[in-house]
């Protein structure tokens, strides 16, 4: 099956809704609705169909294939036990079609609640979507309060002790989880704030930091890249200490921007603790 163009996909999405009297309106969310997001062929079509009754569409994959083409891969989170669903009455098809296009299609009878998230009205049969007023700055990085800044620093430093213990005990899955989840979440948050501060908080760093390379200086992005490790413990330790050095640089600059205090004593203490663990001299 030939890859369908953006125009072909929009025509299909809109025409399907026009031809079906059960569908009242259509909006598009996600990156395709965000004027600041870069464009490429990998973007999903995040579509919401507003209907009078969800029941005829509920897990109706035959209808989905009839209207949009053969399915290559499908997830229906509303009926999965692994991912507890939101019992809000809507149904969601997360679909990759045979040509490689992906549509995340939500079908709902609920009215749309406009919270400012970027949204594009593709079809409005009833006028119910006329008042949508998306904000261009919805996904922009928000400045940290003094308390949030302090909490982020403390969480980053505290969780490092679990990484160190995990490495010392040869508990690789635990140590990796502690580092790449809890510690990295704080590193990413501080990276967001650094990027925001450098750009007057008029940008988004993207979901899970996907635009870090775009906004970080080359030297800092190289450091960030070096925080990813394989399973070799020497490399893992190197990644951990690189993350500490990077966090310190970012946090001090964010602190300077807002007149906050970076707790260097806490920084030195956790660094000293990890060094002792790494050198197997803790307790001596």
C-alpha cells in the first residue's frame, strides 16, 4: 500500500466524518495542531470524533478498517487490563495502518473542554466547537518557583544514593531504573528550566526532552548524551558523575537567573558518598 500524503489523510478523516450522520464534529490535537512543532512524516494524526453515541464504534475494528484501510498494528487501551482505562465512556483506537500512517482516534460523546491546548477544528456540524481558542504558548516551559527548584535539586541528589547502592550490590536493573527514571526525571526538568531561562520561556523542549539537542549548547548536549550508559559498571559510573556535573552547571545557571540558592553542600555530600561507594571505602 502506497504511503498516503498528509492531504490524502486529512481528506479521508474529514470525509469519513461528513458522510456519517452519527459524527457531529472533528478536532485535531497533538503535534500537528501545534504551530511550533517541526513537521515530518512520523507525526501522528491525533483525532477526536464527537458522536451522539459511542456504542456503535466501541471496539469496532471492522468499521475502522473499512474507513481508513488495513491495520498493521493496533492498541485499544480502553479494553486493556495492563493499562487501566479511564472509564469516561469514550473509545480510543491507536492505529498504525499498512501504509505506515498512524492515527490516534478518540471517539467520544462528551463535550470538548477547552483548556487552551493547541487544537484545530476540522469539521463542526453543530457549532459546538466554534469557541475553541487554543494558546500558542500552551506547551512552553514554565518558570520554576523557589520551592520547585529546591525540590528538584534535592530529589536529584537524594535518588543518586539508590543508584550507587544498586551498582555496589550488582543490582543492575534496580540501579538503571533508579538512574534512568527518578534521577533522569529531575535532570530533564532542570534541563527544561535551563532552556526556558535561555529563551525567555517562549519555547517548548518537547515531550521527554526531544528538542534538547536543538536548544542546548553543543558542549552541554554532548554532556547530556554521555549520561546514557551500557551495562558496564565503569561506564555506568562515568554516566552518573557526568549527570552530576551537568546538573550542577544547569542548576547554577537557573539559580542565577532567578536569584535562588543552589545547595552546594548537598551536592558535595552526595558526590563524596558516591565516590566512597564507587571506591568501596564506605565505612572505612
